C-alpha cells in the first residue's frame, strides 16, 4: 500500500522539479508547496468556479517596492510558461500543454507576489467499498458492527469510534422543503486519521473518492458542500466531513423502535372482569411451530404486569389454530403454543401456581376459516380469568420491571428529600420545573452484555423503553429534559402519589421514586 502511494506522489515531484524558473529577478523565494489533488477557486464573470488537480504554490518577497509590479509580473509569467497574453485574465491564466489543462493564479503586492499553478486531473483511488476486512485501528481497538458504508482507506485508520443500537440525531440540511431532520436508529460515529507520514492534504481526495464510491452503490447525495456532504442509502443516512489529515463519518440506519405496547394491564383487567377472557394481541410464533418470536415479548409484558399488580389473580392460557391441516395435529400445536406463552410469563417472575394452559385446536373459531383474514383471527392466544383479581399490590420502585439484562448496582433510601420534576411539551402544556418533597428511593442499574456494561445500549433507547413501560403502571409522563424522563403515578395502590425520574446513561440508568408527603 505504501509503495502504491509513493508511486502516486513520485510523478508530482518529478513534475515539480521541471517547473520553469518562476523566481523574478531580486525576489527571495519561499518554500515550494505541492499537492497531489487540491482545489482552486477562480473568479469569473459568472462567479467563482472550482477546479481540481495537482497544485504547486510559492511565495516570493522583495527588499524594496517593485514599480509597475502587476504588469511586469504578468509578462514574466507569460514568458516563463510560453503562453499567449489572451490566456490571461486579470488574476489568472488558462492554458493547454501536452500534460493537460493548466490554471495559473497570481497575486501581486508592492513587495511580494505568490502563485498557484494547477494541472487539472482526477483524484487518486484510496477508498474501497464495500469491505469485509477487519477495520484498521490506529492504536486502540473499537468493537463496532460491520456496515457496508464504513470504508477501508489506504493510509488511514480508525482513531475513535462509537456505536449504539438506538439513537436520535438531529441534522440540519435542506431537503424536501425542510432544514431540520431527525434520524432514528442504529448509530455509528467514526473518526479516521492519517497514518502516512507525508505532507499531502487529503481533504478533497477523501471527499470526492468516497462520494463516487457510495454513489456507485446507489446512494443519493442530499446536500453537497464539497468536502462535507449528507447522503441517503436505502434506509440509511450518512454525514461525511473531510479535513487535511482526518475525516469523520456518521451513519444512522433508520429502523422503527422495537418496543410498543399492545394492551395496558388496565385494559386487560377491564375485559377480564367483563367477559372473563381476552385475546392477547401481538403473539407471534415461528411457522408451524410453538416457538415464540422475539417481538411477542411486548404482548407478554402487560400480562406479567397485570399479575404483578393483582397478586391474587390466577389465569389460564388458551391456544387456538385455524382449520387447515389434521385435527389432531392442530390440537397438539395449540396445546404447545399455549404452554409456550405460559412459560414466557413464568420466566418473567410469575409463580407457576397462578397459571395453567389448554389447547383447543380448531374449535371455537371467531371468524370464517374460508378466508386468509379469518384464519389469521382464529390463530390466537387467549387469557381466561380463573379466580381472584380483587387485591391490588402497591407499586414500588423495584415493581417497575427493568430493561432486559439489567442488574442492580445500587439501592438507596432517603427521608425528607426533594425531587425536581421536568414538565415539557408534548406531555405538558407549559415548559417548567417543579420540586416535590417526600421519601426518596433510588435504584441504579447496569445493562450487561458479555459480562460488562453494554455501552451500545444508548440513552435514547433507555428512555424510549421506559416511556412505554411506564404506561403499564398508570404512570403519566410529565416531560423530557436531556436524557431524563419525569413521570407521575397518581396512586401507587395505597392512595399515595409518586413522582419519578429515569436518568439514562450509556448502558446504565437510575430510577428515582419520591413518595409525596
């Protein structure tokens, strides 16, 4: 790779050594600078026009003021490059040589002058997409998931990287009549640094090469500021910024937030008291199996919370199928599916003695088995009330179910404390803070993955999870402030009001419960 880059730079050095003598008599030359690929803006009648290619630049100074310097320097450069006077504008010239098209920009002053010479050419190929190779790290290793848009770059390595499985970022760019855009989903934020020891600027090489590569994959550029741009690729949005020796890449792979509640415990309880049974919506199985799909958890959770709140309630789980297939097979399948749902509820901490299950096969259809829509309705799981449900439990701080894979790291109680609660739209009509007094309880959690705190579980994901979970406990969300979520439980079960707060961090969070005096 280094050999390839040297081959890329070497022709430039040769060409630089073959430049004509641009040292006006009695002028003192500064350092000659050259770049493999750079940008030159030239002012024309229609405005500034950008050109790209190899550049040479240098500054010269005089001990005394040079009279008629502008015309003399212009004639000097015309002779040096053997070009026509008509090739010159006021401050720049455009001319053709065997190597290609050149642009020459001159700035002259009373006791100095400088120039920029550009040979128009294309950028070097340094970016490779897609790559299945392990990402090159500068010093520290960063454990980030693969993404087709993260490039392998010759002479560069990842200096910093951060990934979370859910985040919400706000970017400002003009698109579809809007300037403010909020993107939600899996979020990568990566900084690359140059590992080569050369003086070349990679600002425009990186930007133009990466832009071309992602467009070849099918990406669309939404806003283009040359060395920085925003793009869209399928359901992914990206932001790219390049500098002299570094560049940054931010990627948001948009996805719908995975947790949403199907029924609240109160809705289930009301229907159970009225009809004695209720269909548990949102239960999904693998095809022709009794294996619950992961998305079924959001339907299981309200049933778990109901059983927690009413600790004398006993339920039975009933499974049903459509009429397609053998009767005996369907009966056995419904039996196993009802059992799977019951076991999922027990796995959340409910005593097995409070639950039972039964399969009915294709009996008791609720819709027409001759249509696909009807068969889908008949494939269902119901909860039946057996007994109890009159004794409600008190909602305590550890009664609110933590996020999966959380462990308690601290539990504290304080008498006569205060809790500041944030009110904000759309939860409250006005934006304000209020302070309440009472007994305060605090629970701290870490979300664990592979034996350590899961920093991929972002603050936004924690808040999103609890915004839904709180609904199960008759909690009213009052407001959001930063990564803090304030809520109120009007009656915890004994007539006392609770003001609470969720404080989210990367892979950890605190729950604060203030029992109002």
